[in-house]
C-alpha cells in the first residue's frame, strides 16, 4: 500500500531499521536512533541488472509529496538510460569545475551508454565514435554545449552536405542530437539546438539495400539450393528468406532461443534494433532447415560458429560473400532480403501491420502501441509466413 503521512508519523523507531515502502522503489528507512531517510532502489540501466540505492533526503525536510516527485524524476532518468547515482556525481563535478563538461566529454558518456546497448554490434559502436572524431570534435569538441550556437551546428552539417555525404550527415545529426538529449536531462545543457535543424538541411535520397524483385526470387532460391560452399551459410541464407529477420539477428542466434515444440524463435530484446523482444514464427520449411543445422552446430551454443574458432561467431560478411559468389553482387545483399519478403507479402494482399510486425518495425501512432505490445495479429503471422514459405518451396522434397 502507498505510504501516508499518518503511517509515517505513527511508526516508532525499533531495535532494528524499519523500512516503509511507498512502492516502485521509493521507501522510508527509520533507524533505531529515530532518523528517517528516503531511499530509492533501482536496477542500473547499463544492462548489468545490478541493483543500486540512492538517498533522497531526510524526512520531514523532504515531505512524502516531494519524495514522490524526486522518485518520478529518477524513473524518467532510468527510461533515458541514465544512472541517477552517476548523474548526481556529474552534477557535483560540474559545480566544482563548470568548464569540465565539453561536448567531447558528454559525447564520451553518451557513447559509453550506447556501447552497453549495442554490445552485440562492435562495428556500430566503433562507427558512431569514429564519425564524431572525424566530423564533430575537430570543430566543436572542446566547447561547452551551451557555447555552441545553432549556426555552428548548421554549418557543420552543411559541410557534410556539400561533400555529398548525406548518410553520414544524417548519422552525425542523430548522434549529436542524442548527446544533447543526455546533457539536457542531466542538467548540463539548457536546450537542444539540433532538434529543429532538419528544416534547413537538404534531405538526401534514401537508398534501399540492393534486393531482388519478386519475379527474381526463384533464381535466388535455386542458387541457394545448389550452393556448394559452407553448409551453414546455405541454411542461413534460406532462413533469411523464410523469416525476414535482420542478418545480424540470425548470425548471433543461439539454440536456446528456439522452441521446437511451438515453432517459435524468441530473439531477446538486447539483440533487437528496437530494443524489445521479438517472436518469430517458424514455418515448416524453416523448422526442417533448423533440424538439418542441428546435426552440424547443435552441440555449440550458437547456430553459426566460426569455422576457425567455434567459440566465436561467423563473420558478418559471410552471407554477403556467399551471395557474391552466387553471382548476385550489386543485385542482392542479405539485408535486402527483408525488403524482398515485405514486398512479396504486400503484393500477396497481407495487411501492412502484419508485415511490419514480422519485420519488428515500430508503427506510428496507435498502431505502434499495438505492435509494441504484440497485440496485433498474434495468430495471423504464422499463417502468413507459412504462406510465404509454401510459395518459395512448394515442393516439400526441397526442405
């Protein structure tokens, strides 16, 4: 039950510490000497699942209402991936040395948090820092965040624009905007000047990953069937067609994630781009492929162990190199399979919401809420993907 002022006042000190809980991490501790102090318990947002506790002050100086306000602010920080204890340390350091928090310093703090979130993707982690080192730090890295004007940011991004580096410009804009978000919520910047700069920039043309059209799919299916290279790579390319998952999600898959009885693969949230668990229905053809793979790698934790060192994962270029050897260089890449599958399902008349859910995309508005909660079409996707698998492999002898 939530605390009340009456409950707090009526609880007398005892021989041991008394803990009164207000729920959701907020509690009041009463020591034998009569001191009453607010504490907030939480799980560190760094992915370690370690628990921590932070003091919120002494009652009645900090009233019940004020303690709840402080607890709410901490919960908001945790949602943003900010550790409140580390935030408090940073605030004290800023008071001691107001000039210590340059853009480079805050960017380093942001990057350390992202490194935990992106721990399965070292290329993404290294790429984000490399982009900042090359395109941002030489110009504004040693300035305080509030000392960098919107025009300076605009010129920095337009420099990339003039060089035709639109994708790099987009990423740098995103990274720097995220750094400011961290600085604003931790009280080290008054505003985010990158929020509205997009209106003054030229939008680069989006480029889809190279992918085959629907009428070219039989060619790809046949090429995979007759592929004579690594057997696991052959099966992996087939699973990409049958599930429409991202290549990285498949390459890092573990056998423990597969429920062979329910024909479902559950990808944990920390491996998903959207940061939420994803359930992938497995058609009969995918199940048959997995059983064939079990004979090869079933005694290892991962489906795709490295050929040279089974304790490591297969290289992220392996699928791409196999497609090149098959003759699809410049025509089709592993990630493009998702676009091919989505287009084929759309042409077959399936609702866009089902397809987006299969791709683990977040839909806008109320649809996005439903998709996130997996309330939309939970039973329809298996049938949809079985239809797709039967279209690719209508002859059961092929599986």
